[in-house]
C-alpha cells in the first residue's frame, strides 16, 4: 500500500508505536475531545477478564477489539447482549465463556502484528446510518484518510461484506 511511503519516512518511531496501538490512540483521542466511541472496558491480563462484570455492557451491543490487531482479525461485534449471552452482527450466538476465551486469545497475541502479546478493549458499537444500508448488508463501512503535512493526500472507502464477517 502506498500510504506506507508516508508513514515510514516521515513519522517518528514513537508516533508509529502510538498509531499501531489502537487502545492508546483511542485514549489520546478521548483526552483531546476528538469524537470516537467510548471505551467500556480494557484488558491487560487474564485477571482483568476473570474479574469483569459482563452485566455492565449495553443491551444494544458492543465491539471487542485487539489493541494491535490488523486486517480486522480479532474484532468481534455483538449486536445484542443480555448480560450473559448475545448475538454477533453476523448472527453467531456467544456466551460469557466464549467471549472470555476470545479475549484470552487476543491477550495471547493471536491477532496482533508478529503474534506478540496484546491488550484488548471493548467499545460501544457504532450503529449504521440508514444511508449506508444500501451499500453494505452487514457491518459498518468507514473512510480512511491519509494526511501528510496537514494535507489529505489519499482516502479510501472500506465496505464490509458478509464474507469478511462484517469487517471493513
């Protein structure tokens, strides 16, 4: 991808590390009042998972994400949740034990760059705007914009598919 020509050459290693860590990036965005979905939970080790109160999650769903995942791997979007079980956006049923197992896989690095240990977090689920229902049967499309020296230089619309499990 051509955007790597901009990323590698013109960014400090510390900026690249921050950009590669979705949880830390999200914290910075929230600290600066930049619109992003709120963090509902963060997991740094297995104790965080074992002691989590699943009853606190919203009934209209949530999304589990690896902090250093790539290509949509490890993202699990739940459409409904009753505190003990729910249904993903692609129609798969999950219970607490299955979600805990998924989170442990994330912490073990199953979805991270170079399969290194990772962190996980849960954020609110974005609800699809009516306009986009015509473009995608499942999931949430997004637009990725690459900015160089404060000038947008390229952008792409990412559309999720049934085959991708609703991931853009």
